[in-house]
C-alpha cells in the first residue's frame, strides 16, 4: 500500500510537470480560433498545421536554427574538454589554494544571472575591441558566456567521477608503460563517460534555451540571432500569434528531446554517480 501511494504521488507530480509541455504541443496543433478562445479545452477536434507553417516561414528561420546548433555544440564540446581536464587536476594534484578554488566553483553558481548581464555586456564590448569574433553581435560572445556559466557545475560534477577512479589503476597503467596522457584519454576518460554525458545534456539545454544573453549581446546582427529570438516575430503590439509561438516552441523542444532520448541511459547513471560522488 505504501508503494502504491508513493507511485500515485509520483504520477501526479509528473503530470503537473508535464502539463505545460502537453498544452504547448496541443496549442501548436489547434486552429487559431481555438487557441485564442475564451473557453480553452484540453483537446481539439480540428487539428491544424497552420501554426507550424507560419513558424517555419519566418525569414531566416533556418539560419536561426543553425546558429543555435553551432553555439550549443561548441559550448558542449569545450565544456566537456575543459571540465574533464580541470576536474582531473583538482582531484589528482595537490597545490596551494586548491580548496579555495573548489569553494569558488560553488560560490559562482549562487550569483543570479540577471545581476551579471549588464557587467557582461560591457565586458563583451571591450573584448570585441580586441577580438571582434568574441564581441557584441557575434556568436563567439554567446559561446564565451555560456561556457563560463557551464564550467563551474561541470567541473564540480566530474570531480566526483574522477575521484571514484582508484589511484591504483593509474599506478598499474604507469607500470605497464602508459604515459599520463595515455592514461587520461584511454583509461580515465571512458570511466567517467556517464558523468560527461550528464554534463553535456545540461550544458546543451542551457545554451539551446537561452534568450537573455542572446537578446543582450546580439543587438543588430540579425544573421547571428538564435532560435529563441525568432519567436519575437510573433509577439505583436495588438495581438500575439500564440499558435505560431507554441509551434515554434515545439520545434525548439524537438532537438532537446532527441538528444535526451539518445543519452538517457547514461544520463541517469551519470546523475546517480554525481550524487554518490
């Protein structure tokens, strides 16, 4: 009976969490009159693809999609590489101020993102004077900012996985003639793969769904805007096109769901290992 009650509570919580996603997809397939109806219903008898048509016919929609993919993939790749090397260094080496650095990794995650937006804007403007590719109106600025926010959490998570690998394994590899570099990439890297997958998913979602930084840093270069900014086209002074907004949001969700389905098994083990670590 106790298990049945807990399972029922879990189902209710899952339903509450999934309801906004359900309503978004439902609204995307509803005709326009049902979307703006004063009597909304959780079903539709006249499914329509008109909202998807309006969303896909936005000028440069494909370019926005490619920009989002490029930013997200670069952030994921750099985040995995740097966090893996940093977590290994923090776990395997002893150096001065090591504990202070670990504490700072936690403290930096407590700062609200909104409080850093204005200082980051001026910072990116200054960086753009020296390196234009990483300045305002360039995708490089988004890569740098997302990387800065993804690395602390990624390093802290991977540190638990690296610490779980016995030191004796490295000693055995050294006795067999393996260099530190070979041990790092052929032994340690595969062992912490579940943690890398979990980190990659979180980094991808953070970069893919971002609107605040994209709106702040991409000011006038329309060709460098990302997909979340494309939804602004349907926000109008007189009446918002909610059907197209829901359709665009649904299209934005598909890559995240596909990525999640592909790595869900490793993601669960990775999060479990992070908690254990």
